[in-house]
């Protein structure tokens, strides 16, 4: 059973900030050092100072997590940040354009109870990011980033409730991000609408699209608060976690592929690679005629055609500017390479076909090397990978692929399985700084206070 709640969100004060676009950020895991510096220069109150501050000479009294708390404390005291007066659920719409098609993805931001709600995962997590996010939550007592959740709603019942508010009221917050996506936020405080959303969601499953590390961190934090005995009030308590829920049936939902750029493989040989791949794949050379279409567009077209035909396909582009479409000859190949008690959906994911049948079996790039990015870099755009391949003397090839389907995410999560890293890229990201949740601590529970004061 799904239990969700309205909350009193924390937002920037537009009268003090001005353009919200100057202070919002991409999620923490998308902020590299270069983007961090861009955000620092963009505005003195940019949210990166909280979610991913600079690494400076750190001590136990002064480190990036304590600095995040100090910034948050200062911004509350000066009125830059403020808590909304009434509990609400928040329609969160994102307008974006891909391949010259403009879409609107519709979500609702609220709190999900982690103690009584099962949130199904599909990706493995790493200890480093979980420790980082837990340190930030310890320091700030806040859930600063959205967890992106999918839920089934083929009839669009929840979107209809959200549209009722979004179509008749101006947004309470609006920002344009670095990818020309426009983010808009509204507030729903009407109890009948909130109750209706709660009832619709109650019998359904929730699936993590993005935010696996933050979900596990929130659970660990909840368990720690149980042991320590700090008390909180309202709906903003440790067992309730900030999430944005988006219908997997929303026409605005898009999953993008993540392409693998391979470099520095010892004794890499194109002809030997194709010979080995030909044992399990049908190979067709991709031609690039003199047309208005780019190389990336032609590769994408070939991949999408194969997917429509129900085939598992990978495109490989070599440093000599030749490219081939590799189509798996039979799913029995994956059964042989990945024996054991696994679902067919998981075993035959295109990302597993690439990782296991090509990168590991032929090039020796195993799961550990993938995790450490020893020989692989990841690119959202094919053209970015092709440019890198052309410029890098150690470049070997770019492997382009189709996106994972939303139905595959659901099936893998329902089976209790986990996809490899970088299997899904839900675009656009839910930006940080539009709204977040701060737990309303009120002190020690009596028995804990009595003990810790001894």
C-alpha cells in the first residue's frame, strides 16, 4: 500500500532572488567541477552551495557538509529560503524539446512514507554516493533533491487533477535550466484533491526511475533517527521522503540512451573485433551518403528500425570512420553467456547484450572496469562520442544503442532485479532548488532525552 502526504515545502523567495533560473541546478550527480564553478559564479545563492559544495581543505569543524548547513541556516535567517505556510502537493511540469518535438512531462511532488511503502528499484547502488548523500542529510536535516518515481496510471487520473490547477492558475515558481527545459511548479492545498491523489496511488506500485542512492540514503537516515530518538512533527518527519511521481503512461515521458565510448583497449583490432562479433551477430555496414542527415541521425535511424522489428541491435563506429550495425542473431546467445535464474527481460536488455556479448566477451571490459570507467566513457549524444573518438589518440570505437524501454524498467523492478549502471537516462532531470523538504525536528523524545542528558 502506498502512503503519500502533502508537505510544507522549502522554496526560494522570488522577491529576494529574482530569476529562479539563476539558482536552480541539475541533480548532484550531474554536477562536475566545471559545472559547479559555473553555478558558483552564476549567483551567490545558487543551490549547488548546498547540494554539492566545493571541496576545500576540510576539517571536522569545516567541511563541505557543514558549509552546506551554514549556507542553509544563513539563507533561512535572511529570508532567502522560506517554508510554505500550508501543507500541499505540488504539480511539477517540465516543457522540453527533443528532435524538434516539444513535450510536457507532468509530475507531482509530495512525501512518500518509506516505512510502509515499498519503492521498487532497478539499479545497483554504490557506497561512495550513498555515504556522500547521507553526510549531507546528517548535516542539513533535509531532503534536498527529488527522487524521480514512476507509477502506473493508464487513465491519466492524477494528471487530470494536476491539470485542473495548472490550467487555471499561474505557477508559484518557474525556471529555465541549462538544457532549455522550462520547469513550472504549482501548489494544491485543497484537501479533496489531495485525498483523491492519495486514494488513486494507494493500491499501485512505485518504481524508482532516478534516485536509487538517495532512496537508500533516506531509508538509512530514517533507521538512524529511530535509534537516536530525535522527534519531529507534521508530515515532515524522517520516515517521509521527498519524491516526484510521474506516470509511466504520461505521453511526455521519454527515456534516452546512453552510448559507450571505448578507449585504451590493449591491442584493439577492428577486424578481429568484427570477426569475433560475427559469431553471434549479423553485421551490416552502415553507409553515410551525401545527404542532409548527420552521421548520428543515420546511426539512430538504423538502431530504431531494428528495435521496431523486435531486434537487439548495437551500432559500432570505428576510428577509421566506418560503422556497422550488429544485430543479435538469437536470444539463446544471452542465455549461454548469462546462465542462471534471471528473467528473460533482464537477460536480453540491450545494455546487457552490449556489455556481456561485446565489451566483456570480446574486449575484456568486465563489470568492474565498467564501474571504474577504466576503458569506457558515457555520452548522451552520439555526436559527442564521435567527436571524442576523432580527437582522442587512444580512442577505439563508439558503441551506440537504443534506449531502455519504460516497460523493461517496470518488469526488471517487479522481478526484484537490478540493471547495470547507466541503463536509463530519463530526460529532462528534475532540477534541484525549485522545492525541497526540511524535517521539522522538535527535540528529543523524552526517554532518549533523559538518557543522552546523563
